[in-house]
């Protein structure tokens, strides 16, 4: 199967230039390709509402600012670069994981909301979601750091998509732990670093805490926490937990990403594997490489 980076550039330009009354329907049409991403949501899903809740670009203000940002991405060749990066990354994963089952994957690159302080500040102007097989959405504001990391951001999400895809690791909401989530972020970052190096491959929000032993120790105490409503605080940190009305646990933004990278690096070194080869490695095995005596 193939990976398709949808032409959201043309679609977003059309939305932003349309009469205000027409924009919601045009946006809904653009997002329809990834409706399947919400197949586990209870009840009927309003794609426009989810777009707004996920820091997607506004359709009632900031039109000129968003159009200028869109042109920045187009001039940078964002869509073409992501398509090449994903095709190349898929080839690496197929070589490293014989028998890998690859679904058709649709990728949407969507402008973020420049008026969303949490998105533009603590999140660094970028979020991604690739955990549901067959669908990837990257919401981004074209800060120079984000434009430079377009390829790495895309392949990070691809690693998630195939880790949790057909024949891969099962994400069971009833039993999944903070440790499972943190390991998946560490593996996806390690894959991006395998292809693009440490400077571009690390998720930005985790970088400040990569060597913070206090943060590392704190996150280790939460590895067995269950209940996905609790994951935001442990993985993304208190700023995101507070943004969504969840209980903070005393961790900075990106703490789980930093710890996931450390856990995964220890495992990969011990196992003599690449992140591509470890696509389906169990999180308990990865965590054990650090927590066992001498690890």
C-alpha cells in the first residue's frame, strides 16, 4: 500500500479565501479523508469541532496571517518534502521488518491556530497524531525550527502508525500504561534521529529535559499508571494537562518524550538494534533494559 500526503495546501487556501459562511463545509470536506482516525470515538464526530479543539487554524479570524503562513510552507516545499520523507522512511522500515503489513496511509498537514497560546508557546507550534492505523495529521505553524523538522516530524508519526498498525503492538485502552506511551514516543524520536540526526530528530518539547535526572526519576514513578486521561500530564507535562482541565503531576512540558528517548536509547544500545528494527519491540522489554540491575 502507499502513503498519500493530501494536497491540503490548495484546500486551505480555498477555505481561507472563501466567504465566511462557506468555510466550515469546505473545512469539513478537507478533513473527511481522515474521518476514520476517529473510529473509536463514541457517537458521531464533528470534524470541524475536533479541528478547533486540536489547535487547527481558525475559520473566523486571522485569515491574512494564515494565508501568509500557508505560503511560507508552500515556498518551503513542505508537502513534497513530507511525501519524499515518508516514502524513504517506509522503505527503511520495510527492509528492517520483514513481513511488515502496511495499510494505505493518508497524511494531512494542517495549519495551526496562531491565536492559540498553548499551541504557539508550550507546544512550539506543532502537534502530530499518527497512532490510528492509516491516518496521520500534523498540525503546524511554520516557525523556522518546525519547517526545518518537517521530514523528522512526518517520519516520527509514521513510526507510530506502523507500530500500532496491522500485526503490530496492540493499544488496548483498558490496559495501556504511561510506560507504553512514553516508549512509543521514544522509539518514534529514535527513528527520526536514525534518519535525520539528533538535532532535527528529537521532538522539540522534550529536548530541554533530556539530561534532567530529576525529571527522569519522577517519570519512572508513573510508568505503570493506567487510564488514558492521566497520560497527558505524564507524557506531555503539566502545561498540557492544565490546558485540557486534567490533573497535573509536577512535570515540565515534554517530560515523557525526554524520558522515552533515554529509555529507548539504553535498549537499542543493549540490543544492538536500530529504531526501525525495534518497531514492534515490547515496551516492558525496553523499560527493563534501563530498570534491571546494571541497566
